[in-house]
């Protein structure tokens, strides 16, 4: 996990709000591309002293330049190094340092930067390269000294520099070392909030959230109105799983700084994560009221309305956005989703087909295929899928999975199985292909394949709750290996204790083991969260066995009206209800 994604983790809506993604270190930018030796910047020329270049040095520079153009950087480096030693002109030392960095020659980099700083002691780029080189080499004292110099030269820009270095060193696996360097830097500069803030970022990278919290608090004690630090403090609470603390921190911050929309947006996202949709809607309403042109917040509010089943209010937001070129494709997509939810297939298809640009084009096309499949219009769905395969060759995996789904909807399990098996030849460890083939194999009564595929996933992803649940449920429903099933389902339940389908599986296991009251508790919780057909069938059967037949019939009747062809409900009806007549 790149450390700077931490500031953006809660929601894409905050990409421009939480913290800008740091740019690479300026010096680093110039060395990752092949060095153009001919490019000597005039602005680097010393302001007071102009040194005449004798013919030998001029020849040296020309030879170095030609060598660089040929890609012979070793010769170019030696030429510029020798020129830097003979002439008091920092341009030569600068070029030598950048070539040395490109060649990843730390010894020559240090030598060249040392010359560069000697000739131009306040050069910020030289200071940054010197600090980076010392950090990479593990030279703590030199790193502290160079960073301290950079801080003195450019205190306003030090935050950006410190974050840039953190990004580079995180990739190099030196976050711990950089943290220690910043400890020593803090001793020299105890009132620099950015030092503690960067340490907080590094502490999260080091998986020490408690330390991260202490460091961000130190930063805020110096700079209490720093929104970036306030936001990160709340995010640390989210990372730690403490949504209550995150909400409290953000509510206090928004009361203290009522005009700061960044804080409000993060608060709304935390409320959404906590499933407090009404509260999230209120926050977004306040943002939109204060800034009616904030289309991002309008869309976020509309999506919250969809969570609250207020399609009309969401529609009222999306339709005016159709007039704004920047947002019309998103508006079309979600208007299509609204009509899909209402069961109006043709209207939904029309909206989806209006999405013509941007990242939602493929999603809209896939939604259209899925919608047609639900309506059993398989020929049209297949025709659209064929077009997608030509238009989006990079989406081959998702198209394959969708095609397998279409075959499954038509009960063409052999075709789906073959399609997935062929795809696994090129991607034998692809999790989604394995999982989908496992479910297809179950339909074909090929439980050996199901078990093998799910175990292959779990060998690589032992905490994949979906696969744990699928394997556990299959074992309890198709075998008498209840002890094994329990092991997998307990693990899944521990990972996702509030997931309805896992509660259902675990409840059904209790039923199979004869623990009817325990089964009832889990199944009632699952049904309350997600009243789908399979859970309704399981709950009805447990109630029936417990003698609560009227309750069982009531739940069954409600479910069968929504899904008259559901196999689980029909099985319950055949075995128990019809048997009573």
C-alpha cells in the first residue's frame, strides 16, 4: 500500500479534497529519464562570479555531451565530474550529480553533490538530492544535516519535500529509517508540525496506528487548524476500526471549522461507512446548500438517497446534471440504475446507451447486458456482449465472467464450465475465474471441482470470506462433513460478522446439527439484513420445525410472491407445505 493513498482511502470523492498526491522529488524526476547532456540551464549560472573555461575543460564538456547523446553515461559522468573539479561553476556538478543518480552510482552521486553544494551552498535541489542519497545509504547524521539545511532554506516548501521523500523511501522499504531520521530532525526543530505529520504517515505504513495517532496529535498541538492533519487523524481511527472515534473527531472539527468542506465530506463518508445514511444525507445537504455548484457533492447526496430508497429525490438531482457536459455521463448511468430498480427495462436501457464517454461507458454497457439477462432476453444480451468484446479487449476477464453468467442463467452449465476452464489455461490462479467455475461446478454436481477450486483460492487468500462461506456451505449442504464446514464458516463469520449470507450459512449449519434455537437466531438476523429467497426458505424451515408454522407460512408467502420460480422456496413448499395437505 503506497503511503500517500492513505489520505485518499475513504472515498474517491475526496481525491481533490483530502490531500494532493505528492509529486516526485524534482531531482528524481530529472534522473528517471535519459539525461540530455546538452541541456545546461542558464538560470543555474552563478550570479557574481563568471569563470572562463579553458580549452581543455571545453573539450572535456563537449566529449561528455557527445557521450551522453550516445547513451554512454559512464564517460559523460567522468567528463562532467572532471569539469566540476576544475571550474567553479555549479552547473557541471549539477549535471554530474544527475547523471550519477540516473546510473544509481551512490558514491559518485555523493561526490558530485558535495561539489555542487560547495559551489552553491543554498541550492535547494542539491540539498534534496543530498538528503535522499544519505537516506538511501542509511547515513543518519548526514540525512539529518541535509534535511535541516533544506528546512532552513525553504521552510514553506518543506512539507512537500518531506512528503516526496516519504513516497520514495516507502518504495525503497526505508520507512522505519526515515522515521528515525525525523526523530532527530524534530529535536533540532521541535515546532515543525510537518515533521510529526510525516512521522504519523510513516507509522501507519509501519502498521502502528497508536504511534500514528500520537504523532498526528503532536502535529495538531502545534498547528491545530491544519485540515490535512485533522483529516488524517480521523482516517487513523477508520483504519483502526473505530468509526465512533472518527465521527466524533470530524464532528468536532466541522463545528470548529464550519466552512471547511473537506472535513464535512470526510464526515459524510464515515457516516456512510457506518451505514448512517440519514446523517450522511444531512451533511451533504449542508454542503450543497452552501455551494450549489458542487456537483461532486450533489452526486454523492443522490447516491445516499438511492441507499435510502428515495429514487425520486435522487432523480431530481441527476436530471439537471444532464445539462453539464462534465457530469452528464454519470447522470445518465445512475438514471439508468433508477429505472432498472423500478423494473422499467426499456427506459433503463435508453439511459445506459446515452453514456458515451468516460470510465462509465463499459459499466453502462455491462449493466445493459445484465438487465437484458434478467428479462430473459438472452439473444440480445449475447449480441451486446459480442460487441463489448471487440470494443473493450482489455476487459476480457469481466466479459468472460459475464458470458459465463449468461450461460448459467440459461442453465447451459457445460458451456459455462468449458468457457471458464479455457480461460483458466491462461490465468490458472485467477480468483474470480476459479470462484465462478466452483459455483458452476456445484450446479453440475461436480463437488470435487468446487472443493478443489475454492481450496486453491484459499491457499493464496486464506481470509477470503466469500470463498470460505461458499466452501463451508457446500460441505454442509452436500456432505455430512459438518466439522469441516464449521471451521470454514466460523472463520468467515469472524472476518465478516455482519454479513447476511454468512449468518445464513452459519445458521443453516446449526440447523443441520440439530441446534434449532441457535439456528433461528442467526437466520432471523440474516433475514432482517437481507430478506432474499434462500434466507427466507431457511428461516421458514427452522420456524416450521420449531412448531411456529403460521410464522413460517407468512414469511414463505411474502417471499414466493417476489420470486415465484426460486428453487429454495419451491423445495420448501414441496417438502413441507404440500406434505401437510
